[in-house]
């Protein structure tokens, strides 16, 4: 039997998504709508911070935007 995880919204206790353990999933909220999908083997996710760290590590100079 495969373990199942539930993503539960705390405000009302509603289960928003259920998914099997052991995979990689992209969960997103845009304009109040939630979506979730499995990540393909060839997909990589970067946050702004992790992209900047990666670029610095391989020798680029990262200059943040002016405030």
C-alpha cells in the first residue's frame, strides 16, 4: 500500500490535494487558485535566491535590482 499525503488548508480544514509519497510535485497558488502537478525528471525548480546562489557558485556576479 502506498502512503498518501494530504495537503490541508488550515483555515477550514479542507483537503486541497492528495498525492502519493515519494514523488516531486509543484504546488502553486496564483490569483487565489491552487494547482499541483508532478515534476518531470528533466525539470528543475529555482527560487530567486537559489538561482542567485547557483550563478555565484559558477562564477557570475549577481547584482540585485535597485530599491
